[in-house]
């Protein structure tokens, strides 16, 4: 056998994900990269990929951890492997699933990184609005915070996807799922100012955000956000940070979780519930800052008894 980036069966699986499951090009590409590792492992084991047994796959997953891959990466690759062999079983290439006992590192819980409202204002105030490119960048920042868009959703937007008269933006999320999100006056104004500078402001089929008449890439979007974060003296900012901030601030101001779920385009409310931890931390901080007895020291038992005794003596004297 010779090493290949993809086997015929993994190619079939990737086509299935793209055409029948409707997954995005980026997601399918990530599946392909993960399965390339499995294809190479099968090559080293001198076995067809469909002939790998459960013990082979357990060894494969264990080797990923020994190679120093992060637990989240190992879990993602294991998920791709499970999906691949399930597809092989559905198509009749294998009779038994070899992935039933495939153990992976336990998930590590984390709180999404988000900006405070003050930090958001600081970031949005950074672009110099006398510069054409800065008008575009300001519109991007305002829109991402106003609508909680993913980076892939921002760069894919066409001008027809933005209804400035009614304050709505329509995007296509994971699995090409469409959702429409309201946006506020600040984002609408920023978009109007930017669109007015475009060479073809009414060309509905053109991408909304351009650089030298070419659509933005996700990498360039990341560069834009990092540029202004650096100027604003904010660290560890990514496109997703604005999405996290959008969700957290909605919850902090009383939005219902199910409504935030719909705005974010989450398939499962458990994903949205991650932001509740951030919101509860905010509530705790607010409580401790404003409640008059939130930080007061409890009275000791001895002191309390002494106080009660004095109260009784005073009462007896009065009576």
C-alpha cells in the first residue's frame, strides 16, 4: 500500500457530508484533514481503512494523545472517525461498527472569552472614520457585535442579505441554516456609511465586505480585528470574542436563553447555556457591589450573645 491523503472511501464520505448533509466547505475540509491522519495510520498498519478493528482505532486515538494533541483535538478527530465508520456501515462497506468502545479524553469545561460593555465601546471607537477602509472595518465590528455573527458568516454576506430599512441581516450558519437577525441603529448607520463608499453600492449580488474589490477572507477578517484590538489595548481578541460578547451581554440584560439560542443559530440550547456562567458571574459581581450586606462580616457567636445580654439588661432597667 502507498500513503495517500485520502482513500476512495473517505472521498465518498466527504462528498456525502457536503451534498447530503449540507455541511459547509470549511467543515468538510476539517473532516478531511482529520481523516487524513486515519488514512496514514491504516497505511502504516498495512491495512485497508475499512479493515481496521476496534483495537486498531483505540491504538490510533491513544497515539494522538501521545503525539501531544490537545484533548479537544483528539475528541474532534474521534468524532470524525465515528461518523466515517457509521457511514461505511450504512453503505454496506462494513458489517460491524469498530467504534463502539472508542474512548476519548474527557471534555474540559471553559468559559467563553468575552469583552465587557466598556471594552466593546473602546474597540468600536478605535477606527478612524475619515479613512475609507476604516469605515469598512467599523461597519464589520459594529455588525459582528450587533448580530453575533461567526467569521464565516460575515465574509459570506452579500449586499442583498442586509435590509437596512428594516434593520435586518440574513446569514447562513452551520449546515447552511438560514437565520435573520435584527440589528440596531449604530450598526445600521455604520453599514450605510460604508456602503456609500463602495464602487457599486447597489450591486445586490456582490459580497458586502470587500478589500480591493475582492471578498474578505476569514484570515483577513482576523487581521482586521487584531489590528484594532491592539490599538485599543485589548488582548486575546478574535472574531468569536465579539460573538461571545453579544450573547453574554444579552443574557446580562435579561434576554431569555431560548431567544439568544435562536439569534446565535445554535442547534442545542446546551451550547447557549455556556454563556449563562458568564452572566451569573456578572450577577454575582453586581450583587456584591451593590447589596449593603454582601461583604459585611458575620457577627461572631460570642459577640452576639454579649449583645443579647446587654439588650436584656437594658430592657429590664426600662421596665
